[in-house]
């Protein structure tokens, strides 16, 4: 790489220019990491803070491309040097955090959790965490509830950046030697193609669109395009005047901040929406010397957070994730604030005692240090591989504890009812398309058909929490009533209409499901409609919240009664748990040798608050609210076990879905008396 092409644009690039450290870009790093940490700490506080990752992408695209192109123009670029510098920058802090996660996981994570930690470490060793997570993604993908228990979830974005480093540098070298202008054309083509892919794929498969480099690469390409202008075109397109810079950079910061508060996980992402923070970041980088760049992004606070932005990004999520799976820890705002402060402290220590000391070492022996770091990274891959294929080292625990940790036999059982449990499809469709899909699904399952008209009919409606009652309802009423279902994952029950801009549940899919369910209830005319749901989610959780949900439920129940439904029974909120029930019970058995039948530890207060609020509502005549929490909790805490046999006698298999035995217990002990009383009343009235 010591040959220099003597062309006008290369000559211009070799002219002295300021490619030094920029305070405003360091401030952008601070803005990016603060958005991400704030979102993860409290999704309601900064609902679009996750877009801070896209700000990082633009910054990386700019800085890396500027380094590569300026070195190429000066005739001194070396791929080996470039990769060595990347290893020095990325790996020391990453290796420390990965080791921390593995060691803590060894002592605290259940086998399945530890297995997944190992798989992520394995993927990280060859920079493919994004593909690994895409393959494992459950409902909701990055934003799904299961993601809260993945301490290395955040490494997906670093994998995309590392894929960029590996491929982009080689591509730039090849294009540069062919013809310099091809570089600009390639960057522009990548930008357009990647953004188009993001817009097209996001409605079809938002999980893939979120994790694939092909849909996220345009943010890196935008930064690269600005870098090309700075290296090769600054003589023709000089920096703007101070006034223009103030306007451009000010608009850029405004777009980023607007995105943090306007974007949310309820809407398909990235799609076109990601353009808001990406373009905002590009505007700031393209307009140096602005007032906001100096005063807002260049002040001491921003400078501090910019310097520790990388280790802070690495540290914050493992701490937050372990708070979600650590028995006895409820991730309240106060807890998350304390963990955020701890992450800042750890990031500061990592910067001063890990990152900074590697700089002089790298200057003296760059390749030796890079080889050591790569060898250590490879070692983590070996450890991750063993951890994954050993299924999380279940022998760390006694066999009973392992069976408890792994138990997942849900109360959502029974072929007839499960045929009428509409699953989530993340693809975006219009309300009319969703109505047709819901109709086809329920009709194909023959949902709502009554086998024996001489028997009373009980119709179960609601979300996955209603579905976890299936086993209990079949056991209690299968031989004396027609038990049928019209249930759907993630959909707010008994709310009509559902506005499409109000939370995850307020989607065209759920609007279509609710329309269909209300219509079929009027056609079926069941004796009792049994409503189940994760009400606390719709009442409390950011981006799931349905404004005025509890009052809307009361109105929905009233509408059913006015439509001729003789009885509605609301299966009230049950206590929910953080971390999940099997973790709590398993840790009890491991540490004390016995499982507590009742306990206060791990009970989420929001579920109890929602139950009390629902119980206090003025339900119409003919509507019975049955408080499950009141029957499951007493002075000793809330029930964990329904019998002496573990693991099957745990009440729930996760945060709040009944186990098979838990479903049978809850229906027979709590719900059946109210349902039977309503059936007798309705039959007597006829």
C-alpha cells in the first residue's frame, strides 16, 4: 500500500487538513449512549432511546471511512494496521464485560439462560451476534419480554459494526485502486439499497430488518458519504458558514432528540422511521463548528460521557439484565437508577484502567497486542461453544433444581382450544387485511362451534393469560359444558374499538381480532364469557399501555351485556413475578433445601395494584370480577406452589402464565365457583 496515485483528487486529499478529534462527534457519542441507557432503564422515560444505536452507526461509518480513505490517499493504508487498531479499540473492554457476564452467569443463571449466554459469546467471537439473536428471537424480537434476560443482547450492534469494519475496508481498497470516484458511487449505492431494503423488509419481517446488516448498513453508509466529502471534496464543497452550521447542526440535534421521544417499540422499526435519528446525526457531522456543537455537544459533561460511551454501552445492559433475573430484585426506577450509576462507575474504571493502558502498549508492540487480544477472543468463543453445547452446565445444580429451572409445561393445553389461540405475526398489514386473516384463522379452527347445545356454553376470550386457563377449564367443565375459545396473543381483551396508535396492543391485528370476537360473541350467545388477560401490562408497561384501559374494559363488558350476553366473568389479575417463578423456586431449593409455598420475594407490585384498581371498578350488573390475586396472596406472601410435587406443582412457568397444574388449581379453587354460580343464574332465568 505504499503506491500513491498522482491524480488531482488524491493530491487534494494529501493536502494538510484537519482530521483531528472533534468535540461535537464525541458529544454525539454521549447523546447516543445516554439515549440507549435511558431507554433500557425506563422505556417510558425515553421510548425511542434505542435509536441511539443508529447514531453510533453513523458516527462509526464516518470515522472509519475517514481513516481508511485519508490513509489510502496518503499512500500509507495497511489492512493489517487497520485491523490491529480496531482490535485494540474494541476488544479489551468487550473481553472484560464478556468474562464478567459468564462468571456471574455460572453462579446465578439457570441452565437454559446460561446456555444462551454461551451461544451469544460464541457468536460474538466471530462477530455474528446479530444473526444469532435473529435466529433465537421470540415474539417481539429485540423488544420482546424474553430479551430482558439476555445479558449480552446489546452485542448485536457491535457485530454489525465489526462486519462493517471487515468488509468495508477491503471494499474501499479495491474500489480506490480501480478508480477513486467509484468509492463515492459505491457508498451512495449502498446507502440507497440498504435504506430501500429497510423500508421494504420492516413491514414484512421486522425482526430480520432489525438485525440484518443489509438493512442497518445505510446509517454507516451515510457517515461514509460525509467522510468521502471531507477527504476528497472539501476543496469543492467546503465547510458551511457559522450561521449555516448552526442551523444544520441544530436541526440535527433536534431530530435526534425528537426521535428519542417520538419513536417507540410499538411501531415497526427500523423502516423509514430510523431516518429521523440517522439524518439528524449526519447533519451534525456535516456541519462542524456550530454553536450547539461547542456548547451542547462539546461541554465537559458531554465530553465525559463521550469518552466512556463505549464501556458504558458494554456495561449497562448486563447489569440491567441480571437485575431482571436475580431473585429478590425488582427493577424499580430507583433500582435502575442505582444500576445506571454503577454502570457509569464501571465504565469510568474500564476507560482509565483497561482502555487507556493499552494505548502505550499498542504503540510499542501493535501486532503482538492485537494477536493476544484476538487469541483471547477466540478463547471466549471456545468457552461459549462448550457452554452452549453442554446446555448451560446443568450439573452445576442438583437434578431437581435443574428440572425446576427448565420446567415449562404451560396451562395452554388442549387441541380444541389451542386451535383457537391466534398467534402473533410481526408483519405489518392494513386493518382490512388483518380482519380477513383473523376470520380465516378462527373459521379454519372451527372456533365457536357448539358441540352439545343442551349444555351451557363458556367462551374464553383474551390473550395468552386467558389461554393458560385452557387446561383448568377443560378439567373443571369439559364434561358438563361447551368450553370454546377466541383468544389472541398480545391483544387487549374486551376493548372495542382499539385505536391503532395506542400501544403494541393497539395494532391493526388486535383491532381486527377484537372486531371479530365481539361479532362472534353476539352470534354464539354463550351462557358465560370468561375474560383473561395480562391487565397489568396494558395498565402499566410502557408501549404496551392502553390509555384508559380499565375504563375501556368496563365499557366493553357493558356493551356485551347490552348486546344480549347474559354473563361476563373477569378472571382478574394474578400476581406476577420478577424474576420468573422457576428461577425463584429453584434458587430457594438450591439455597435452603426447600421451596416456600408462599413468599413476598419477587412479587411485582404493579400486578397487585392493577388487581386492586380493577376490583374497585363499577362493573355492570351481570359482570363478575374475580380477584385471583386476592385468593392467591395472604399475609405470608403470594402462592408459588399448588402441591408438594416439584416442578409440576409450581403455580406458573414464567412471570405469570399458569403451569398445567397451576391452571387446574386456579380454575377449580378460584374461578369455578363464580362460573358455576353464573351458569345456574343464567339457566334459571331462561
